[in-house]
C-alpha cells in the first residue's frame, strides 16, 4: 500500500518541494501539492480534497511559509482533517526564528535528513521522508 502525502510550501520553496516530491516516490510515497491542481479547478476545494486524501501533510518550514496565507490555510485544513503534520526544513537552512508559539504546540517535531537502516517497506512514513530529505540534500551537494 502506498502512503499519500500532501506537500505544503510557499512559492519561494518551490524547487525544494518539487525535489522532495520526486524523492519521496522512491520510498513508496505518493505526493500531491498545489502543483497538482489543474487550471479551471476550484483551488480551495482541490486542496481540501487532497489534504483529506493524504495520510499525512508535509510542511516545508521556512520564514516564507510562516508568512504565507495559503500555507497557514493548508495547515488549518490539515489540523481540521486530523492529519499528522510532518515538518521539514530545507537543507542548508536554519530554523526560522519567527515560529508562533501556537505552531510549536502542534506536534512540532522537525524531520531531519537521515539514511534508512531498514528496507523502505519496513520503515515508518516519517523515516522514509527523512531518507528522501537525505537524498535531496545529497543531490544539492552534487549540484553545487
């Protein structure tokens, strides 16, 4: 069975979110995001539908995300749908200083890049996302 995740990110983090979306596929995770909404669709309805269909919601943690009305709306939709929230920090970025206290109270456990120590089919969703982050970080190192 494939796990489904919705990736929430602000426009400045698009390249990272796209790379993460490709990387999670290698770990049996089907990603969706605002990118999957086609022209003519009702965006709000499509986002809510995708969040409800997801097993978890990945939030790209950055200052831009914390200042994005859309990202915060997606966080609210995930909370209302009682979806697990998985926070990811893009590689080579520091933790934003402006994290509201209310967000820190919502299972604020940031996933860090790490390699899997078990086969992907035996790893948790959080561990597979961490492995995908490690792959993205490695790809960024190779590209620079």
